[in-house]
C-alpha cells in the first residue's frame, strides 16, 4: 500500500481502506532523516480494524508525515 501526503501538514490519525485484513508494516517512510525528512513519528506497524473505508471491508489508521510517502507491506 502506498500513501502520499502532498500537503505541508502532518495527519496524526488518517484512515485508509486496505485490501487485506491483518498487520501492515512500514517498509519505507520518505520523511526519515536518512532521506532528508523531518523524522515525523509514524506507526511502523498497524493492525486493520473492521471499519469499512474506501470500498474495502477493513481499514488502518496512520500517522502521515508532511510532504511524504509511506510504503506499507502486509505481514
């Protein structure tokens, strides 16, 4: 799952629908200091919730860094 925040404002509790129930782990955050980012704290592991969102029967809540991208993998 790829999530982009193209705004300068971080989002602490941003919900998105996901295709598979279970655990998702952060494989990449473009906002980490090693990539020149601000180091905004993200949730490196999240569990799905049985809350339908974006046409999917489950969703996750993320902490999105400003002007950043997250790559999440199931498992």
